């Protein structure tokens, strides 16, 4: 399985328009310089050529920092560019097939929304991490169902798998998620919508490190 530690700031590079690749990579590099532990490439609207080109550039950026790149929802793109893994939703490639395509060392994360039984199934099927959300108002998925903090605490207690949380996460509300037991803060606008991406990433990382010290896991 993956040798990367699945905890820390999970920077999701969400391409919502035809932004130039240079801007995209510059933002990712700032997040990496600020200490992002994982990066995800999310592009729901680009054509195949654009997606492949951007994913390759992001992979190169991540490799410079020895940080894994995951592809959102697209196992075949992850395989094509040699990404470190994939993040899949409930309507995407089945976990077993993604594992077969990408191999034992790939990082495969599964969105479990606000449903604990989905997390149990994903953990049993070999997911490297599970993701709950949204926890707060989300610009990316405003219609996503509300997830409760109790999900994190229960999964932390009962499941032997890292937990990512997503949905409207900011520097102000992140401490509550960390206190509940979240291993990874998956952040989009709260990071890339900030005035200083690198500085904001560093502040997220500081919050995470402070929580580890309080919990005695640093």
C-alpha cells in the first residue's frame, strides 16, 4: 500500500473555468510551499487534452515536494499520467476496479458523504482513506447533504482508516473538525480563494500540528 502519510492539509485544485495552466500550477506550488500534504486535481468541465496536460504539470509540481497527487473521479486519467491515486465518489468507478487498474500502491480515497455505512463498506474494501462532508456551507457543492461531527468521532473510534473532511472549511472552523478527530482537511476555496495561498496553507498546517501536539500524536 501507499507509503505516504495520509494526514495534514489536503489541497484540492478545482478548475471551474478555462484558467491558464500557469495560474493553476502557480496556485498549487504556493499550496505545496505552504506545506500541503496531498493535492487533488478536480476538473469537471475540461476537455481530455486540457485535463491530461494540467494533470501532468500538477504531478511534476507535486513530485518536486514529494507530495502525492490524486485525480478526482477519473481512474483512467490517473493511470495515464502516473498520478499517485484517485478520489472516487459513490457514482464513480467502483473501488475494486480502481484498485485493479491502479495497483496495490495507489492511494484511493472514497467520498462517503454523510453516511457512516458507506465509510464502513469503503474501509472493508480497502480504501486508503474515507471522506465525509460537507460540514459547512460549500461553494463547490452547495447542495451536498449536511454531515455531522459525530461521524468523524465514530469513524475515528471504530474504523482503522484515515479520515478526510471537506465542505466549507476555513481557518476559523477547522479546529472543531480536528478536535473531532479528522486526519486531513480537504480545502478548496478556503485555501485557493485566499489572498495569500502559501501563508494560508501554513496557517492550516500550524492548526493541524497544534492539534497533534494536544492529542499526543505529533
